[in-house]
C-alpha cells in the first residue's frame, strides 16, 4: 500500500542555509549497543551548524496501548545529542502529514519500512538502518547501494563510513529514482487487479453450481484426504518428539540436582579439610607425619618436599635455580615417581602425545578461530592466577585453540598435552615449534626467553609482545634486567608484529617506538563473571576468617603476592593507627614478604588461596586496596 500511495507533485526543497534531516528510529532491544554507534556516527558525520534534526514518531495514540507513540523513546535519544544541534520532535498521524513534512526535508535516516519507501519515492538521500529482513528486502528491490545500508550489529567503522557517504550525497540520481517510480507503478497495477477481483466477487453470477455426482472430482477429494492424513500423522510425530524432549529435559534437571548435591558435599568436605589443616593439632603433628612418610618412601617424600619448596618460591628465584635443579635430579629423587601419587599417575596417563594431539586436535584446526601459543612465562598451576591464564582462558572460550607452554618447574608436571580449560592445552613438547600460521605471545617479564629462542624455528605467524611492566630490578631482579632489555629492544625494533601494553604510560612509550597502528592498550582487569557467580555464597570459609570478620565492623583486604614492591612501612603505620579496622592479606610469600607484615591483632594473613574460591573470600571485604610502594 505504501508503494501505491499517491504522492503529489512537489516543487522541490528550496535552497536554504539550514538543512532539515528527517530521522525515523524505533526501539529495538535485541541488539546491544547500536544506539551508541548511531549517536557517535551522527556527531562525527553531521555538523551541528547548518542542520536541523527532525525526529518522527511514527506511532501515536494511548501510551497504554500496543503500538503507542515513540515520543518518549525518541526524547531520550535526543537528550544524548550535543546541545549545539537544532532538533524537532513531530508526532505524525497520517500519510498526508508525513508526505508534507518529508517534502520539506533534505535527507532521511530510516529505521521503519514505511519511511524508507516514502523517502525512496520522493528521491531523498536515504540511509537505511535495516533492523529486520523486510527492510533489507525493500533495499534490494529498490537497488539501494550497499554503502547506504547498515545492520544494527555492524561495527562502528561501518556505521561511520555509511554516514559519511550518505552526508555527501545530493538528490537521488535519475536511475534510482526511475526504479522507485517503476515499483510504484507495479504496486498501483496490483492494487487495481485486487479491487477488480473484489468487485467481481460481489456481483451475482450467472453460473449455476451443479452438485451432481458426475461433476464431483473424486481424485482431488482423495488427494485432499491423503494430504490431511499426512498432516495429522506429522502433528502426532511432532507431539511425540516434543514429549521425548520434555522427558529428557526432566532427566537432565534431575541429574543437575544430583550434581549440585554432590558438589555441595564436596565443598563441605573441602571446608572440613581446610579446617583440619588450619588447626593447631595438624600443625603440631606435621613433622611426625613427614617423618612417617619419609620412612615409607624416602625418594617420593624428598621429591615432593623439594617440589613444594620450589613451588612456593617466586618465579624469579625458581628460574634462577633452573641450572641447579638440572644437576641434582637423580640423587634427590626428583624424577617423577610412578609408585607414589595415583592422581599424578592418572593425570600423566591421560596426557596426549604429540602424535595423538596432532591426530585428534590439530587435525580440526579449521574448526577454531585461530591458534594462539603462549610462549614460556609462568606455569599454569601457580599460586597466583594471573594475566596469562586469564587471557588464554578467555581466548579458549571465544573459540581459539590455545597452547600454553610450560617447563614443569612446580605444579604443571605434564608429559605431552593436557586440556586445563575449554580449548586450552598446557604442554612441554618442543614439537609445538613446528606449527605454522599461529599467533605467539611472549611477555616482557619472561627472562627465560631471548630473541634467538623465539626465532629458532622461524616466526611461524604473528609475534605479540606483552609489555606488562617497566624493566626494573625491583620487579624482575637486577640479574635479569639486561636480558629483559634485549627482549624489549628486539620487540620494539620490529621483531614483534604487535605490542600489547597493560598501562597508559607503557602504551605511550610503545607508540613512540612502533607507531600507533601496531600498539594495543589492554589494561589489567577482572573476570567479573567469576566474581559475580552466586555459588560463591555457598562456599564454607575457614573459622579464622569468619571469626576475624565477626570481630571487626569493617574489613580492608588485599590479595596478591607478598612481594618486595609492597609498601610495608605504610601498611604497618595504617594497621597501627586504625586499630578499629581489620586487615586481611591473601597470597603467596615472595622473598619473605609475609614476615615483613606487622604482627598485630587486627591483621590476618591467610597465605595463598585457590583462585576458584577466591571471590568467596573477597566478599568478606568492605574495602579492597593495593598497597604498592610508589
């Protein structure tokens, strides 16, 4: 009907300094962020001076009735526009009013099909925001150029490009105008045919119906009966399938309940174990248990003790002792023992060899968005779950195949390939260096790396340098500064294809060396989904923390490494001056940092806590702080 609606001849829009731009939007909550992209594109492409934004509310009436006015919605969008813009809001009640106002406009932004068709018929430069297929069909039918068509989920640069192209258009060119006119003529012809058929159906017919059996079409009747029977059978089949689905969903729900009960039981048992291990009697009898274990299996006990001590050391010291460990594997029994831990043996049994990984995982690389290799840095299983693990886990959830290199210094102990998170595999296998077409990440703190080691087997894809800290002896140790500086010089000198900077100052420094197009700012953040998970409310906490929480009205908390860069003097002063506050410190001890914490009744140090339950501890904090020294 809109194509066929009569449009009066228009003398054309007079040339005036102030142009009028018609905007027709509608609420559409099914695509997030499109309104932000629209507002930004308007600000970037349409100058405030010399333009008036005319907003059309296409639906009017009682606000309580479906199909009511869009005025409230449009008013909210208008308030987001810069105050320099001249704006009007018009409620339109009929087609004649729309045509009259459209005829006085210079261009149209349409997100409703009726407005789109009218604008095209009037020959106005029209930008089509296609929120559903019917607007896309109109654009195809009217041969609207792709540069004037926007999908709601298009990225910001496509919105900007479409707006810029539309702003620079004049009146619609003659071929496009003729297409719209031809479509209008076709619609008029269609309308006339329908009107003729309806009028004819209302006239008395001279034809007399003969209901005799000789004129009855038995074949059509039989075909109709068969078709109806097929539809009935198909409906019955659909009903049976729906019932099967409902039964399976009920079984899944029941299994979920059983799983939830078992997980709750596991949490209770873990809490009991934690309480037992934090008790005084457990601590007193610990040497006796160690002696007993050593008497039964000296090699395994010595190995476990050495690995435990190594795992508690900071990464800097662990890597420094790398050479020492190589000289003493056999005498100290540090080789993995198959007779000892059953869990370790099972884990190693389930590790994939390079051949199995190649045949089972790499063979399907086309099903992944890409392959990301995290070069040697810290191990996956360390007391502090940090940036490398977060980024790799996130990429895995996004559909990338992630390979996380490890040297088995403390907790990983992998022989081959082991999946530790969705699409994330840790490995100690050197064959990874033969995989081509990958994205490889190396960290500015990874002094185990060198330009030579990174390029030993060629580049094999894209190299990304993670610039996460200044090269500073307080952070990396004086003996490693020279190595890290060489790695940085290699990256900034063109060895890396891209640099990811974790802070603004690092970002600006990298831009000065490599240019803005090769540097990305990716600041440290938090996995909000993990911390907002309501299941953490069910975690049973140790009594030492719950009792401490009950003693103090407000708790100030920190979790991270007890490292040399904490401001211990100020921490001690703060704890002393604010005896009314409770201070909780969580994290592993680096270089004896825990011993530098003040001994005070209002300070509780809990050591390292598993990242999986860390949010339950954080919920006990009223204030979180990061007491780093300047």
